């Protein structure tokens, strides 16, 4: 796809092609950034409309809000369709030991693709080798990576580096948390080990 100004119609056309064609479609390298700019522009238009007080503005606000919601839905579905195709490419690459990339990965997607291949190859090698050589796989217990702490002061909800949400926690609450998070809270005098 040659460099093209993102519009609702362009997004819908990209989605339609991603749904129909099995392979990743060729998109401009700035595609995700362009979607982001388009969404920001729509939000700015919406904010501008909200400052106007008229019957016509109310209808335009509703129309723009609906369009913004649909743009986000389409962008999400495009991402998910491409993500699924990337996962299939990575799996195929890991199994065959041949790079299945057709050259249509966006820069952000290439990183995902390469990390998936690396993870799949390592997992496959380790697990399959152990299976075929009749060696039991030693899996580190999840309990070994958890620490129980007492919360010393209120802590609002936060996201850990594992992308899970934790909290909110009240003072004196007993929490079982990943070791890294527990150690950070203890270091900052927000919790104590039990």
C-alpha cells in the first residue's frame, strides 16, 4: 500500500483485505502512527465541537463520537487480524527453521515476530528434547516466585512489569505478590515481609 492519508474508508478497506486474504497485506511503514494521528485529530474535532453550544453541534458531536468509536474498533480488529497472522508465521518459522516473513511486517510487528520465533524455538527445543529423551521437565513452581507481605500504608491500584494489575491495598492488608514487586514495596517502606 503506497503512502495514503488515513480515513475511515481507508481503514475499512485495510480491514476488509486483512479479513479476506490469508497473507499479511503490504501497508505503509507508518501505518500505526498514522492511525494514532487520525484518532488524535478526531478527538480534537470532538473537543472543538463540545465547546460550541447549538443543536447542530449536538448532532455533530454524536456523529463524531460514533465515528471515533468505530475507528477504534476497526483499528483493533486490523491489529488482531495481523497479530494472528504474525503468530502463524512465527510458528511456521519455528517449526520449519525457515523464515516465513513475506516482507509485509510493519516495524512494530517485526519485533513481535522475531521475539515469538525466538521463544517458540527455545521452548520447542527444550520441551521436545526432554520429551523425546524421557527427561522430566522441571518447572519452577509459581509459589517460589511469590512473597507474602503486610502493607504498611495505603497503595493505589498499579500495574506490575508483568502487565497485571495489583491493588488497591489498604494499610495492614496481607498480600501475596511477585518477588520483584514485593521487594520494591519493602525497599520503599510500603510493605514488610511476613
